[in-house]
């Protein structure tokens, strides 16, 4: 169902990247219903029934009502988890959260409309081991990688190429330490510190360190590719640019044809209309794939470069894209 109806946006209340999409859809006079999963069930009410082969019903919050049959597309932009009454026991809250996921979430996935990104495929694509295999399979250059909980295997891996290696978390690791927000970023591991007993505590991913001339954030939307060089201005940003946004400068660039083809083949293989890719460009000009985020941020790139990424996303959600 495209070309008519409303765009349902599921996102946290504070999301500047999502705000860009809402503003552009408003400019186009495309009706938008924005909600956060955290509003359910205390401030977001659902009532839906199956009639024939379609679900009919409404979503209501304290601002608006959405007719589910009118949804043309869904923009799923990292909403936060449902919140329940503090009077519920921990056991009851766990059951309620599970039911919300499979009931409320399941109903949304049953709507006959396009998603950005498609929820099941996006969840699969978050797995870094899958990303790396598919990237290599479509012809992108991938750093040598080890996944292990064996400290000796990590030491042997580092010794095999005789240089520094990177540790990378498999997923976003964020929390609060001493009252301050903290995150775990990619870091360089000193081979002389291996083997290390902490490696045995869980799965760890190590990669060879790839020399960087600069990095590139590639945002692909429905077959369209937008790319910007990221030049880090600090040591921390040079290791993981996410750790120091304020130090960077950005330059619009083009991808080598074979890299662009690999990006599109990878999205096709993963079944995704959107992906935010990270590449390293070495001093020798080689493009090395690091990862793809199926719901990654792009707002900071658009604001720094003027690349029309929001317009491409809205074309897709509106049903006027490629």
C-alpha cells in the first residue's frame, strides 16, 4: 500500500535524525503519525481486528489517532522499549513486555506496507558475523577477523600478522557509569597483553588494524548512494570516529564503481532498502568494509555536507522512490 495514507514513524522522543524525516514529510504534506514504543501501553492504546485478510483498527495516543488501514509505510528508527506500571511485579512486567513485543509488534509487521528498514531482515542484518560473510561474498574487501572466547586463540591471531589488532563490540554497548553516560567503542589491543583472561568471559571480535587515510560513511537508500569522507581530528576519532564527532571534517565523495556495486549487492542480499555503511580508505587507496547499520544515523552527514539523504528516505516512505 503506497502512494496514499499516513507514514507511521516509530522512534524515541529525542531523535534529531528522525526529526529531519518528519519535517520533510510535513513539508510534502504527507500525514505522519509518530509514536515511541515506550508509550505502549500506558499512553498508547491499540485496538485491531482481522477482517478478511487485513487488520483494521486504531492506534491512539494523547495527541492523535491512527487508522491502521491507512498506513502506507513505516519508518522504524530505534524506538525505545515499552514501559509498564511500576506497581507491576518484575515477573509480570517481563510477561507483559514479551506479550507487547509479539502482540503489538507482531500486528505492526502484519500491515501490508513498506518498512524502512524491514524489521525481521534488519534484525538479522545486525549480526556482525553475517555482515562480514555477505560483504566478502559480494566482493567487498573485509579485514581478517576472529571471533573467540579463547585467550590463546586471540594471542595466536595477533601473532599471525604481527601487528596491532582491534577489539569491536558486536552491538551498541551503552550505559551509565558513576552517573555519566558511557559507551564502548572499538579500541586497539596491545598484542603484548595477550592472552588475557577476560576474553574467556564471553564472545569477542578481533580484527586486524587497517591503516587509515580517512573513513567514509556511505548511506544507501533504495538504490541511491550518498558518500562522505570522515577526516578525524583527534587520536580517539582516528581509532573510532563515533567517539569524537566534534573533531571531524567531512567531504562529499564518490565510490569506486566496484565498491558501489558491492554495496548495492549487499543490501539486495540482506533484503534491505537502506544501509549506513562504514569503510576505511587506506593510504594506498584501498576500500575496506567495516560494517553496515540497517537503521544507522545519517543526519550528521546531511547537516555537514548537504547530501539529500532525507529526501531519498521520504521518497521511499512516500512510495515515489525507485
